[in-house]
C-alpha cells in the first residue's frame, strides 16, 4: 500500500462513521479528511519541508501526522518524555524547519493554526539541509535515552505494514482501538493509528494520563483497566512491563472481565510464555509480536487463529524472515529507506536485525536475545541474558531484571521489585524459583536490588522499555559479583548470595 492507496482507503469509509476520538473532541472520517486536507494546504503554503510535532496524544496529533503524509512532507514526531536536550538534538539532526506544538501561555507564535478544534503554534526554524534518502516521509528515532540516537527514515513501506496488520486482524472485527502508548512510538503509530483507520475502525486517543501513563516513568494498571472498560475498547497495545503490572493488578484485585476486549498486542521486548499465561488467566487476551523500526515496526504476530505462546508469532503478509548460521534474524519486505544523515538510495534486500532466534517447523518465530548481548562465561558457555531475565520476570515479585556475567564464572542480576514493599526474601525466593527452571550454567548466583527504576526517565531503559544494560551496569558496578569472581570490586551489604536450588524447589 502506498500513500495514495492509503488515503483512498480512508475515503472509502462512510464519512459519518467515527474515526478519531479524543478526551475532548471527536472526528468522523469525513471531518478527519477535511482537517487533514486543510492542514496539508497550510503546511505547503508555508513551504514546510520537515515538520516536527511536539503534541500530546489526541486527535490533533493524528491530523498533523496524516497532513504531513498527505502533503508529501517529512514528519518528525517528538516524544514529550524526551528531555529538552534530546528534543534539541532530534530537531537539529533531522533539519526540521518547522515545529507544530501547543500554544504556550503568553507566547506569540509566528503563526496560529486550528487543528481538530485546538489552537496550535506553527513556528519556523532556520536549519541546515540534512542528507536523507529520497521518499522519506517519517523519521523515527531508535532510542530516547542517548545523546545521539539513530534516525530511521521510513517511506511507504510503513503503510504496507499497516495494510498487512489490517488483513491479519480482519477476522477479529476490531471496531475501537485504544491508544495506550505515546503516539510518537512507531508501534502505536503504525499498528494503533494507520492499521485501524485503514480498516474503518475508531482510534481512541485520550490523554496518556487517563490510560495510566505518567510521562515514561510511571504506569497505573487500574487506570488502563478503567479506560478499556470506559472506552469499550476491542484492542490495545502494551509493552511487556505494562502487561505484567496489569496482570498482577487484575489478579490481586480479582477484577471483573472486560466485556469488549478482544486483543492485547504486546511488543517492544520479549515477553515470555509465563507472563502470557498469567495475563490470559486474569482475562487479558494477550498476544506477543516482534518488530523493529528498521523494518517499519511489526514483522510477526500471534493471533487467536494462529497462536503459540512463548513465540513471537508467524510472519505477517508483508514480511520475510530467515535465520543465518549464527542464529541471527534477517528481515525483508518493508525495510527503511536508510538512516538519517545518509542519502544512500539502495539498501541490501535483507536487513540483519541483530536479534537471535529460530523459526520452528510451523513457522513461528522464537526470539532468543540480542546478538550483542550474548554472555560468554569464563567456562565458555554462551547465555542470552534475555532468556534468564524472562524466567526471573515470570515472578510477580519482580518487575524488571537485567542479567550480567560476561567473562565471569556465574551470572549476576539487578532486580527491580514489582512492589515497593517487596522484601529481599521475596526477591530471593523468586530468584530460586527461576533457577530451578534453568540449567546450572544459566542460573543466577548473586543479585542486588536496583537503585533506580528501569525507565526512560531514569536513563535505565529505552522509550519502548528495553533495558539500557551499560547504564545499569555502571550504576551497580560496585556489587554485581562476588569477591572471588572479581577481586577488584568490593562486596557491599546490598549484594545477596543465592544458594543453588535443589530438586525439591517448587517450580
């Protein structure tokens, strides 16, 4: 699907059917297309080439995104949880010559525009021309926690991903999708906006606070549960840590069923079969998928009619995947145009994802970790830390776990508890249970409680929830391993030794 076909698909829906619903405004398909055309004309008349948006979740964000696409501009969505320094870096790196944002109190913008009933400021910037591949329509940044994140340049391939998702989910008859993630995250942008709109569904985009997100550092599962019920949502997309917290809350409160919810897509990082089983036990129809920005987001997805818990699902119609001799996943079919800063016109037909995995006999993809994260112990055993972390995070006591041990005789872990009141005994028991499920070379010999939450705001995680291992290692470098393992690192009181489990440990 290309841009022209995508807008033709939107025009094919009944114009009075609801398209976008926010906290304070709603747009039918006819009103949405009118608003998009109006803003596109304003942007073209203003000679904008590269538009950055600094907007919260809501109808105005959707209109601005589609207007940039309609006008053939480059859209650079700025996540509001980026720091001022990160936003300044992105604006400069992308060469954005205009910024669309909410009106600041007492500010006098260069131009005021009305978008979906909101008065927004359109400000021009003087900037250098930045090389980028031809046909770029969106630049998404792969990380929000470093000084120099990579800008991924996307074209019509992202619409092919949306079309593929629309086809895959057609049997579910999703009529209302609730956006629970910030819209600048590519996963929500593609799967939560483009795909539902292409299918003629309603995209519900309330303020992130109303679905339980507080910036990028807090999540209230009770608020998300209430929003799904209040908005009569058929589908929602969450990150793995959100799913675990939501499942734990529903189990603890014995929450009643959500009558309309049909599909909870989980992406951004590996989930694990235990977490999926726990979610389904408490009434959350959770299904894991896999994707990456360089391939336009979602590549594989489990579905009710094709599901294998513990896997990342089968390849969607647009995607092609293969595994090389080293176990690395390669993707083709919807690749990016290139990285920002390069005007290279031709990419290889296949992209090395950097992820390790396997495809089973039935076509389900199983993710086994990041190639660069693989730990080689001093005994020569290769261990993907994500595998061990998944077992640790299966415990309701552990919200996040990061495992280290490269060059060490045994593994160590940094743990962040699921509840502030969780004691060291609770964490020790969870580690022992995980160890009972693991072979001896992959067991955690020592652990320590984290000093900071694993969030983007703390610098310990990326925007989509993946841990920043180097940052976590630096923060906890004074107590990860025993003195016998690394004599130069002192052993602090916070460091805990975990006895090897016996056959009698409860699994």
